[in-house]
């Protein structure tokens, strides 16, 4: 591991333990002599990104329970609405299938009656 990576890990560890300290400022002062401007900017960017992520995590963890549950409840309600819509569509499909089946039986009965009539006509002829 290079010296820069060691320093970055050390500072990230310090930030996790003492997020309020100005470790980023101290880092810039201590390393400015040893690093090029580009390296220093990249290191500072990495540090800022780490601090922003830590702040987001802290906010997420401290969010009130009702807010977290409210978001989950919204997801549950959407899923429930989707299930209800799916059930409605299935009931419609079943109704259409039953209607088709009834129509098919009527058609078969009609055709059977026509066959019977034609057979009688053929016998009379």
C-alpha cells in the first residue's frame, strides 16, 4: 500500500471516530509539500466524498421510525393495489371464459338440433 493510501485510510478512520474535527484541513496542510496539486485534489475529493457518505448514513439512521415506516407502507400499498388489479383482471378473464363456454355449449346444442332436423328430413325423403 502506498503512503497516500495509508494516510487516506488513517484519516477516514479518524473521521469515523471524530467527524467534527478538521482532519481534511489538517490533511491538506500536512501533505501539500509531498503531493502534486492533482494528487492533493484527488485525495481531498475522496475525503469529502467519504464525509458526505458518512453524513447521509447518519441522517438515514436518525430519521424517525414513522418516516421509515411511511416509506415502506407506501411500497406495500402499491404492491397491494397491483395485486387487487391482477385479481380483478383474473375475475374478468374467468367471466369471459365462462361466457365463451356457455356460448360454445349453446352452439353445440343448436348444431345437434339442426343435425337431428336434417336427419329427419333425410329419412322422410
